[in-house]
C-alpha cells in the first residue's frame, strides 16, 4: 500500500503532527524476498517518514515475525553472554547492533531512532508489541501455529509452557530464521502474499482457492482427523473452526495468554500481527479484554488483502490504513487514515 504516493500522503501528514512514531513490526517484508530487494522497496518510504518527522521527533522500531531478522543479531549476541539476564517485555535494543538494523535507522534520519523488542511501554498504562508470540497459543491450525507446536516439542519447551521472552524466542526464532533463509533464495515475489504457504493453505482449507467440490469434501472429511492426530501428538490444542469469528477470538485469547505469561498487566495493550483492526464499533468489547482486565487494541495492517475484505470492503476490519493514536492522557484511539482519502479497495 505504501508504495503508492496517494496512500502515503495521509500517513506522512499524521506523523508530521506527532512526537513519536512507533513502527509496530513487519515494517520490512523479509519473508517474501531477498533482503536487498526488500530494502530497496522500503528505503524510500522510510526516508519520507524520517523527513516528515524531522530532527526533533522520535521513531521506535519494534520488529515482528516478518522482519525478525532485524533483531536476530542482537538476540544471538545476548544468548552467548556468560550470564545472560532474562529479557523482560520492555527490552531495549543495544545500539551497538550492526546491519541491518543500523541501515534502517539511517534511512529514518534525521528523526531520532531507537528500537525495542518484543515491545515497549508508551505510557505507564499503555504497552505495545507486535504480537507474534500469540502464534504459540492460538487454537486455529495455521502453519505458524503447527510449526510452533512442533518446535516446542522438538526443543523440549518447559513443561508449564513459555514464561519468559527467552522461552518464546527459543521456540519461534528458529522458524523465523528458516523462513528468512528460504526467502533469500528468491522463491517469492516481494509483497505477493497470495503465494505465501500460509495464505495458500488457509485459502485451500476454507475453499477460497476455487478447489473442485470433490477436493473440498475430501479435505473437510480428513481435516478433523489430522487435527486429532496433531492434538494427540502434543502439537495442539487445535480446533477445526476456521470461521472469521473464531480467527478473531482465537488471536485475542492467545495474546491474552502471552501477556499473562510475561506478566504484562497494562490497562491498554496495542498489537498488530493478525491484520484484523479492532475493537470497532460493531465488535463485542468483552472479547477484547485481557485476563487482567486490560483493553486490547489492534492497529491493523497496511496490506491489501482481498480474500479477507468480504462483501463490504470499505467497512472491513481487514481494510488497510489503520493506526492507533496515543495522547498524553485518555484511551488510545483507533483511526483509519485512508477512509476519507481513497476509494474502497476492490474485493
């Protein structure tokens, strides 16, 4: 979306009026292209953002699962320390880190740039994280979830499950590293998410890929058995419900589980990852509460995703352009910067 000047303009106008811009993960697409190509696409946009902010404003980079490689060198260095300190949820990146994180910081100049992983406190009552750790707990059988379950078994995750950021990284970082390595072969076109294995698998299971009726029926019959086998093997718990409502609820439950395990009890938690903005006016806000009673807020995505937009793209929670504004006081506000300036994305 941000490759188009008309779509960038509202974002540039918004950041010019803010004190700090938090890029909440998956800023650079490193799962669908070689790093050089991904950087070539990202550099002009990030330079414009830095210029719009100017030398007296701040940018915070929070890597997600698609750009986990930005934090990989720093995390690896920490793991080699003789007496590593457990990394808390507000860990800040050591700026001795080499490329590629330093290159991204350079593009965002003259703005002041820092980074945090896996999240940071924006106020005493507002925590922000990309949210990819929820893949360890969601009950929707996506490829990331199945891979995380299998890796947890292989690496003998603690019996009680992950309790520290280091536990989540031990399970998930090898998966991210492998996906990044595959992308360096040039197997995918940048931004072609329709060809991503996760997307193709989801479309096939939900009959969104135009599969013949016989194939769809065979998948429907086999799917519960496959899930039962995975659950018996300790990969789950997984459920066969692939509805949009369950996709939303499962993600919210899983993130609440992550926050409880990391002891993050913020009244407001901002995240992304699932691409589903919320809570919107039509959402049941009770679903968007953490186990500690906090309010979850998802900042959505800036990708065009026709498969998820439904019959009314202009009202879809998966439409592009959402952001979260955090003032000095009061609840964070979910807004869509593109609603009033661009035509609805076609289905």
